[in-house]
């Protein structure tokens, strides 16, 4: 069962579920929209909606919370909407007797400023992830090279996971220093060139030079097919980080180095309004600032 067949199969199950609901028509349509959003997410990997796991549901919720999945208007889902979507999924899972699928799901109940600000990843922790991937014995060396390259590409360029999986070899300009990575398929059609130093490109170069396939894509699966966003999310999930956390980490570092918000926004293909969230001070920074007041003459 592949491609559109799986999506049609899921849609049929959704229709059957909606039909038996004893709720107002507007509520039924809301449930249907929520479940079709999940169906679209599952379709990337041809996953059946009656074979859900808590891992898949968590990854979907995480994608809603960190902005990987946007609304039709290109906006990030609010906490209230995410909670509604999760309630729809939970109700469907009960109907299909998939009780394990919604067990121990982490979900944001409210969104305060501190929750709206994505988390950064400590540089030392990123280095420990590199070491753990490099030391893996249960996977082919080429896959280890690929996963190290993925970590570095996300960490050093701040690109979105959707931009990473769409990246083609032809988008790389590997002459001079810095190299350039051309993003020509991006949210809001914000085409841009991302510079990356030749020295920092080592893991990515090693991966590309170790391949002997003809795929046009920079990152491929073991069967030399284009990676899905889900594959990347699940890779990082093993180390309790997300692609968006790496993107935020870079943005925060650039802000600390004195980059102005408009430059950071252009580098990331974002709006200044979104980038401003990266500069919201932490509680420790606020405490340090308060302490500094007492040193003012």
C-alpha cells in the first residue's frame, strides 16, 4: 500500500469516524480538518492512521509546536489550536482502540513568553552528539557520515528541515571561501544564499565524497532516495533535540555576536518579528541585569 493509496485509506477511516460522531456539524468539520492535517503529515512516509505509535503522535505535536507545520496562512499554531488538534487525535485513537498512541504525550498547555522562545542547544552537548554518532557500530559508516553532516548542516546554516531534505547537489557552490548554499525552495519563497566556511564543511564534504550514487539530492536514505523530514526528526529525537532547536541555537549565537535583527532574519529566511523571539532574555540574564543596577554610580 503506497502513496496516494495510503492517504485515501486514511481518509476513508477518518470519514467513517466522523460519520458516527454525535456532535454538531461544525465540531465534526473541525475534527475532520485536524485529522486530515495528521493524514497529510503521515503521507510523507505512507503511514496508516490506524497504526499510530506514541512516537509518531509526539513528533507530529512537536512539529506543530516548533513551527515545522504551519497554518494555511503560514503562521505558527497557537497552544489552544494544538490542544484541540491533539484532542481530535486522542478521540480518534480511542475509537480505533489505539490506546498506546496517546500515552505520555508531551504538549504545551499554555504559551507564555518563555514557552514561545525555542530552546537552545549547548555547544558541548552538540559535540557529544557528534561523538556518539561517530562512534556508532550498529550502522554503516556512510550513514554515520550522513547523520554527522545533517547535524552540521542544520547547526551551521540554521536552515529549516524542509529546506535540508529538498537541498540538491546543484545548490552547493563549493568554490572559494566561504562556500555558498543556495536555498531556492523555501517558506514564503524567500530565496537566499547561506555562506558556510570551507573549514566547517568537513563532515558534509566527507559524506558527499563517500557516496557513489547518482541521486541529485544532498541527503539520501540507504536506498538512495530523498530523505523525508520525518527521518531527520526521528534522528534528532534520539538525542532529545529538534531541527528547530538547532536553528534557534544559531540565531541566538548570531544575536550575541552583535548581528542586527534584519541581517539574522535575512540569513534564516525569517521575518524580524520571528527573530526578535531569539533575543528575549532568559531569567538568568534578567537576574544578572538586575545585579548590574547596583553597580551604577
